[in-house]
C-alpha cells in the first residue's frame, strides 16, 4: 500500500465539479437541484478523487487518505462510493460521474472540471506507522471473521460487488426516501435487480428488506402481510451474509408493532443503532416512536443528526419541520419547510406540512392562498379535500365567524369517517377550535371503534396509503393543537387505556410539557 497523507477538510479550498460547487471546509455541495451537506468521510473521498485530476485512485489509497489506513469493512467503502455516484446524478444533474475500474480503483470523470492544483488541497501529514506484520494482519482477520464481523483484510480477499449493482442500490436508497407510492415501488424494483446481479451483496439484501417494510404504508392488510414476509426473508439473507448488517436488523426491528408496544419497538431500534449509529431507518423510526409517546424534544434530537446528513430527503425534512414546531421552535420550522418547498414544491408531504403549520399558527390567510394556487397543489388529491382544508383554515383564523367554525367541524367530522388520517386531523382541529367533546367522539371511534367506523384507508383512495388498526398513531395527541384534549380530565384515563401511561412508568420517562 502506498502511504498517502490524510485529506484534511478544514483548509481545503472550494472548487467546481461539473455544475456543482464543492465546499470541503463546510462539507457542502451546491448544485442545480439545491444544497446538501455531506458526511465528513464522503467529502474526504470526494476531495481525494477530485485531487487525482482524472487519474485512477485505488481502494487502498482511499483508505489510507480518508480512513487513516484503518482496517474497514468493504461495505463501508461501497457505501461512500455509492453515495458519491448518486450525488453526481442528483445534486450534480449528471455533470460528473464516478467510474469503477474493476480490480483497480475509481476515477472521477468531469470533462470540464476546474480544480485547484494538488498542492492547494490541504492534507495532514501522515503519522509514522510501524511496519505491518502480514502474519498478524491475517491472524486478526481470521479472528474477526470468526466473530461475524464481515470485514475484508486485503484487496481481492472478497469479490467486489459489480458496479451495476452498486448503482442500482444507490438509486433504490434514493427512491425509498422520497415517500410516495410510486417511488417506494421503484425502490423495491431497483433493489431486487441489485441483488439479482450480486446475490452475495449483504447491504443490497438489507436495503431490499427495508424497501419492503417502507412499502407497507401503501398496502392494504393482505398485501402488507405478503410484503412483510418478503422483508423478513430478505433481512435473513442479509444476516446470513453479514451477521452485523444494520439495514437487515433495522428491517426486522420494523416488523415489531409500535402501537401499544412502544417500549419493545424503541429498545429494538436502539439495538440497531448500537450496530450503526447512523442507520437511516432506525434513526427516523426511533424519532417517530419517541414522538408517539409525547417525548417530542427527544424525538427531535434523534432526528436532527440524520437530517443534517441527508438534507435532500423529503421524508426527513417534513418530519423535522413538524417536530421543531411541536417543541416551539417555529422560526426554525418555517425555514426548514420553506427550503423543502423550493426543492419539492408539489410533494404532498411537504405541501401539507407547510399548509398545517400556517393554519395552526395564526396564518390562515397564507394557508388559504396555498389552497387557491391550483397550479402548485400536489397531484392526486381530490378537490373536496382542498375545499375541506380551506374551510378549516378559515375557521382557525382569528375572530372567525361561528358559522365558519361549525362548518369546519362538520366537514372534519364527516371526513373522519373516510379515513384514519382525516380522523387524526379532525381530533386536532376540534380540539383547537374548543370542541373537545367532538374531539373525544372521534378519539372513541379511532381507537376503540365506538360511535362510528373508520376504515384503514388513510386519506383518499387516490393517495393509496393505509393505517390499519395495528398501526394507529398517537403522536398527534401531543401536538400544540391538541392541548385542549390533554387539558381535559379524560386524557389521563385515555393514556392508561392505550398503554401510554404504562410505557412512561416502565421506561421511567414522561411526555414533554408541550407549548399550547
């Protein structure tokens, strides 16, 4: 191995890579589709490849300059390479590519690149190293292999995953985090192709297991059971190949029901995060679990680190904005959701988060203006739904006429019968408008089937999402609009019946004192 100096980001000057401005010191890429902040390791590898000036950089050279020569798993390098390849297609809009030269290394291709001279890229001097004893290296490798670490110890020890499979894996990961029915199905297709090309690719199987799990949100009960079985099978295959594959363990943890089983689900996710503190689905799911039991501040703390590393994923940004609002940090919430609106102006998750933030924080006129801007509405939403939320925003305005309030209550109660998501909205709206009895009527129907039936469809049939009885939500009970619900004497018995109070006792925690 040729000893190379470590890439130091702090003083490396910015440079242009295709249509992207690369700022190593702040770990930012600024391109045609927006701005993203990279993990330090990903930026180090990108700088090392760019500094090669179009020449091939071997895997060993990357480990020497970006991992300080430490022994790392093959999947760790593959993950970074896949991320950079994906960045070329997304933030770079195809203006630079990363080639894999089989059994040699990697080459960054940008025909019009303008980079600083090699001497301008800041590096830290290499630390003196003792000569490696090959016998010790092989002995240590055997010991860790026996422990199931799945590490690789010298180039060629483990066959390299085909470039096409890595590209499909990267595309699958990107699609799985968009959060729509179409993108989730596409992610599953990409990842199935990836493991067909590379049957021994553990991370590909782990990602496929997660894609099946993510797809459950868009499936009715029978189809969801089949997808869950496929997720388990893919996860088991990944664990056979790599017993410590965090994606596979996250997929199995996601199979644990969360509703009324919050403590077991939380403990399962925390075990995954011991394997990989940055595992995406484990971080986001832990955040959702903590929000479901009223620990909103901790839910935000669990999500913020992953949100900083993955700022181009709408499923993270709308949840981040939601949690910031829930803990009283409205200005930051507005900034996050406004930035997300520029990147995904017609994403229904982003659009509706922006709408409800405006409607619930005294800005009804802006919320109504969003509804009336038909060109920028998210697709796939029926007109009656937009009429319902416009009426709701009017009722939430300061000094709204009593007739507008009653019309909004009637509209939301009627919609509650059509889907679980509408029922959740109705509970919040009725609570905020001071109709707490009406809110508890919907609570009775939603959780206990009393009064009227609520189907498992979440919203309209066009949106195609589902909330079956085994996946009911509780986070909306702890939002600012539901403060009237929580102040009512019935809330304590409700938390006992649902098992929330038991969770707090067993976990020795308590819900936040949330802003009204």
